[in-house]
């Protein structure tokens, strides 16, 4: 999305350029290679690689010429926005809250914080007294798996809570604003 607030939000405009990950051969870590999407081998085909948490730069001196050429010929896929990612994750959910939230995500609703981890630990941060719609669905989702994603979304004047159990169907709820939030941050997006 551009910085002009008058422009409508769109998933396509919110995507960012993709990058290849830097990888190096374990036996000889002096040459930079571009990792494939699964990071199990380099674009030039070598395996037995170490993956680094930085992007592949085709302009450095010690770069593999095959990886440089292949990266230029086939740029990586763009990175989807957090809104688009959550929109797709919500596909298997059901009900009017899911539909409302997906509509708001397409309009650029604010997503965050987004945490993942042990369901029992993350459930401690859910205040059920603040949930005004969907509490039963959230309880079921929290009990459905040992590991979950817990996502908060603000849009359309409402605060959403999403629980995505690993391997299960997402649950959506609406909750009252946190009383400690200032009025300005209660209604973002």
C-alpha cells in the first residue's frame, strides 16, 4: 500500500518484493548462493547448505554466478501482507464474524499483535469477560490443539480475536476494547 491515505487498500498493492535467502555450502562457506523457497538447495542446485537469516545479494564479489543469473531470470514471489495471510487462514472458518473480518481485512484492518505458541500459555492472555461474541468458539479452538496462533485485529470500530489451532479450524470472536487503551488506539483502521 502506498503512503497516500486516500488510496484504497488492496492485497496486491500491499505485497512487498520477494527476496531469496542467503545460503552457503557447508563444506565451503566462502561463496554466497540463493536459497530456493524450501531452502533445501540453492538455485544452482547445490545441496548440503546452511541457511542464513539475511537476503541473498547478487552484487557481492563472492556470489555464485549461476545463482546470480537464475535469481535475475526468475525473481522470487512477492511477500503477501499480513492482512492477506490472515484472510487466507480464515477460509475454513464459518459464520458471520469470519465474513465480517475477511471483509475488513480486504479493506486493510490493523492486524497485531500476532503470537504463536503453546495454547495453554497463550490462553492465559485471553480475557473471556471482554468477549461479546464468539466466546464458545474461542474456547473450543484453544482446546483443539497444543499449539495455536493468537491474533488480534482492529477494524470497522471493532476488536477481533482470532485463534487458529495447529491443524484445526480458526475461531473468530469480538471483544470490548481494553479499558487501558486510549480512545485514539481503540478504533484503528
